[in-house]
C-alpha cells in the first residue's frame, strides 16, 4: 500500500478541486461547477492525498441529511491507481464522518467501477439500492455503512 499523507483542503478552493478532478475524470469540470454544487450544502469536506509534494488523489463529501455523510467523489490519478490510495482516502473520510457524529456514510458507484464496488463490499458497506443516472444512462449501485453512532448523537443534534 502506498504511504500517503492526507490533508484537508478548503472547499472554497474550487480552482484546486477542479484541477484535481480534471486530472482523474473526463469530461473536465470548471471551478464554477464545483462552487455551484457546494452552494447551500452543509459540512462539505475535501481531502487530498499526496506523496511528497505531488497530489495523487482526492475526496469530496457533503452532508446528504443530518445523519448521513455522502461520499460524492473519490479519485486517484491514473499512474497511482491500485496501490491503496483511494482506500486510504475513504478511510480518512469515514473517520471524519464518524468524528462529526454522522450515523452512516453513503456512496454511489457505477457497475463498471469494479474496484470501488469491491471496496464497498470488503469494507462492510451494504447495498441499499440502485438509482438511474440520466447523464450516463445507466444505473448506480447505492452503498451505505452504519458508523455505530447512537441516534441521539447524530450530526446536527445539540443535546
């Protein structure tokens, strides 16, 4: 497994987020598209994995509802895939969500992303449904994992 350092990134730094995204995914997205996505979203978290000074992966998540953290994007640059960087990013995000008091973490995955499907199953996520993606004209598999946070300790509770 690659030895990476995972740092937080300010979600307002949409220039860096777009740069990281565009290194991993196609078609490219503009910084403005990320700024729009984050509008009125609670608890947006952005993490970057690096080896030395090189960014090799990133994670972006946000609050889906007060008890559920949604892992929106996780990507690793092509030359560094299959060495555990995505897994380390997801573990860091799960730890962050648990520390924030979320009861569960959810993510969606296309069927052809076999490594991520395998991650979800191996890491104890449950398949809780499917959703049609009108942009890609295919189904997404929905995974969710309970974090063992008692209901009275969920995110947003102040008692």
